[in-house]
C-alpha cells in the first residue's frame, strides 16, 4: 500500500446494501485499524538490514500472498476463491500489475528518500485519478475538484524540488510519483470495471511482484531478525491491513472510508520520526501539507455530495504499501 492500497480507490469484495448500525460501527473500526497497520510500513522497513531491496520485495510479497490466500480460503472457501480470481478478467490483471508496480516501487524508493516523501505524495492519488479519468474517458470533474487537482500538482512540485538542489535523490522522488500514478491507474480501472475485486487483484499483484523480484534479487538468505521483520512487513502490514480494509469498507460509506484512510498519511511519517528519528525536509512538509489539505477538502465535498449513500464501499485504499 502506503504503497497502501487504501487510498487507491479499489472496490472492496462484494459491496453490500447499507449495513446495520452495529455493522457500520464495526466497519469504522476495521477500516481505521487497516490504516493504522498500513501506517507502520515505513517504520518496519527501516528495521530491515537486508542490503538488497529486491530481496525485501521478494519476501514481503511472498508473506503477503500467503496471508491473503489464507484469508480468502477462510472467508470464501477454495471454490469461492478460485471464482473470485476468474471473475477479475483482464481489468483485474491490470490492477494486479499496478499494485505490483506500486508495492515494488515503495520498497525500492525507501532506499532513496524519506517515508514522509512517499506517503504524502500518495495522499494525492484520488485527485490524480480524477485527472486521469478526465484525460482518458472525459469523466466529469467539478470546479472544486479541479482546484484540488491543481493544489496537488503544486504540492508535488514543491516536494520534487528537493531533488533539484541535491537534497533528495531524484530516483526516490521519481519512484514515489510512480507509486501514485500506479495507484491512480488502478482507481480509474476499478471505476470503469466495477466487478474488479480488491483482495484477489492485490493477491495476484503480490505474486507478480515476488516473481519479478526473484529474478532480480542477489540472494534470498536473510538473518533471523530480518525474516521476522519481513514477515511483519508482508503478512501484517500489507496482508492483514488489506484484509481489515476489504472487510470493513463494505460496511461504511465511501467518504467515511476515504477519511479514515488519511490516518495512514498522518501516522506514517510520525512513526518513522519517533522510532527512527527520520525527519522530513521543510519542502516535503510544505508540499505534503498542500496535498493533504487538498485531499481533506475534496473528501469534505464528497461528504456533502454523498451524505448517506445507498451503496457504500467504493473508496480509496491507503497505499497498501
């Protein structure tokens, strides 16, 4: 995710009619927990000493895929899981490749830039998706959304400007932007093809990422502490976070899920700062603040527009990074 999947706009499995109040409260808790689990991705990654990023991508993806397959077998049974994969079609495979690109880029980008830079740039994914939808399909974009898109572009420009003066590697900024573009593409695809489901698509994405990383990794052996952190990075941060989101987002309106997803954007840089003393640059904070404010304004307008929607659950995924 950050590379979170939650800010991405992927449709959760089996959107339902409006949930009962008790179920809705459970949905709030589950989505909030998913954002909290995703927010620890950068902090966990900083504990891993494996020198090769591709080794990290491989093991993280393997553990995430194993967790997600186990979750689907438990929830849907073997036959139901196979049916979910079959129903994805070409759009589902496209979303899987987007997720594989984003999750791989997240791990590699951590070697070149700060967690804050990556997470804050991903906050603009819903607005970048709106821009892509207008370019590709001429989807209607309101004046307020255009203003928010403009603010995101300004915020990204401020953050990327660090790479012009040598403060931050342009590779890190480029990968952070690639993550946002990949998630935005996944959002647009799932808007056009409502049958695409999050869990099987992202599970396939982890398998694609693991397969590619296996061809690039210099070695697969890691220390016991690193293997424990890789398990947490893959199964808990990515896999469990996604399972919580896929379950909870079906029970609450889209705007609420999107708002809860911003917890990852806020908490991710804080954990890394508190645990690893990684301080973002002034331009990262300034640009990220512009993006985050634009996102909150956009979500606020969605609250007013959707105010009690009949069909909950179509929302953005916070970057399972």
